């Protein structure tokens, strides 16, 4: 049985081009994994849902949400802001 989400990535693109695949049925876990990949500077090659590659718009939307969450967490930690202030000052959902 196929997992709902498959994320193909290269963990350390500057030194190794070996691709890995993360499999999960949980969309929240998929988003959190994308957050980890973005923070680590990994190369995200492809995201599939139920075996079918996401369209460019779907891919971009999923990565954008993950990037906004990473930015929100960084702002919360670095500036000691609460979720409401992050939303009002920077426009990121917390």
C-alpha cells in the first residue's frame, strides 16, 4: 500500500547527491518534515501525494506553508514574541 505523502530530497546537496525518500500518511508530519528540510538546507526534489507528483502550485503552497512556520518559530525564539504579535508584525501564522 502506498503512503499518502512521499518527499524526495537530498540531505547534503553540496557534498552528496544521493536522494532519500520520506514516507508518511500524516499531512502534519509531512509539513514538519519539510520544515526540517528547509532549516537544514536540504534539496527538496519532489513531493508526491498518493503516488502522484504534486503540481507546481501545490508543491509551492506546501513548501511556502512550511517556510512560514520555520520563519515564525525563528521569530518567536529570537525576538520572544507571541503568536499574535508575529501575525500582526510579520504576517506569519504562528
